[in-house]
C-alpha cells in the first residue's frame, strides 16, 4: 500500500519556510528559487488538503494546523538526518548511542574516560549534546542522559528511570595566592573575599555560609557564570573563590592551579545520574554504555 508521505523536498521546503516565516529566506537557505519553494509548498498543501500558510502584509505566517504540522516535521527531519549521519559515521558497522549530558561533567569527567570505552568496544560510538534540564525523550534523538540533581528532581522526570553514578562533593576553591601563605581559610575570611557565583545554583554560597553558621551579607554578590567550567577558569585566574564539585576540577587541583580554600563540603543530596526512558534499559547499546559507566564510576 502506498504510504501517505509527501516528498522529502516538499517537507524540507516547508520546514525552512515555517522556521523563517518567509519563502524568500527558505529559498536562500536551500539554494532554490522562491518560485520553486512556492510550488513545493502548494503541492504539499494540495497533498495534505489543509492550508499551512496564510499571507499577511509582511509575508507569510503559519496557520494553526500548519504550526502543529511544522513542529512534528522538524522533529522527523532532524531524526532522519541523525539516522543518516549515524550510518555515514560508522559505515553501517557498529553501534551508536545518543547521549545528552550536563556540559562540564561531560567535558571534565566523561570525555577523558571515553578512550577506555573505545578500547573495550571499538565499534561503539557515543554522540554527545549538552542539556542542563530535563526534557521529553520522545521529542529528541537521545537514548539516555547524564543529569545532575537531587533524588527529588530525578524522580520528577516523567517517563524515565535513573541510575545513581556519583555523589557530588562541593568545596570552596581558589587560586593558591588567595590563601596568602595559610594552609586554608576560615569561613569568616572567605565571607570577606570575592565570591564567584554559579547562575544555575544561585543560592549555593548562601547555603554554604548558613551551614557554617556565618553571616555573609555578600553571599549572593559577585561575578556570575553559567557553567562550572567558566567558574573554575575564573577561580584559576584569581577572580575570586568558587564553590564547585571536586570531581570537575581534579586536573586543576592536581596541577596546583586551584587549592581547597576550606575543607568543609556543602552538604547536599545532589548526585550524577544516568537517566533513560522507561523500557529502554535493556536495549543493547544502552546496556553496554550503562554497564561501562557504572563500572567506571565505581572506580573513580
């Protein structure tokens, strides 16, 4: 039976025109004439029997049905492109896993250990994209995700199951010169120094000082950075003290670029988890990665 699927060219034109809200810009992106794009979209509307665009004084805009269809087409085209790239990247051999990961953990902890996986599984390929918040797996190409959060945050991620990998130990660190010859700094001394803020955890310093029983009016003040890698780099260059997970700065600590300013960890329940959609844990690619990851985390 013939499938009710429009031509790929028509769908590509539709996705580009929907994204740009312009036939002209879609034509420029696809290296086609505006007339060619218009003909493809007219043919698509005839095929589905629904108006997808409506003309305005400023060009075109999506109809309500067109907007819904565009959202689905974009997902399908992205998945088709990803499938094609997977085949090309492995020449049809081996297994591919699509992983979403919090960025600094991926850069600082996971990627340096991936050569071990490659040696154990030469035909296994991991593609990594960054995500910092929960998402719907059904709307993405991801097989699993590396996520940092509390048990409550993980349990609220609907339609998933999670495996705990590593606890997070967060410590105040700084450039050695900020210690001024001392072995460490007291919480009172830290309260008077420049504090580097993490935009994804704006209350971290305030929580740390509360645990120490110290009044710190400047706990929420200081330069703010989006990722731990940025915060760590700022600390290395002497901009202030950073409150960061120890496992993400092991190289800087080993090289002496950073030192622990006060060996009093921030007490929290945060950890790093491997999160998978329900029912996906026994897929061969996911199982290979999960088994390797759990073994690697256990020896970290």
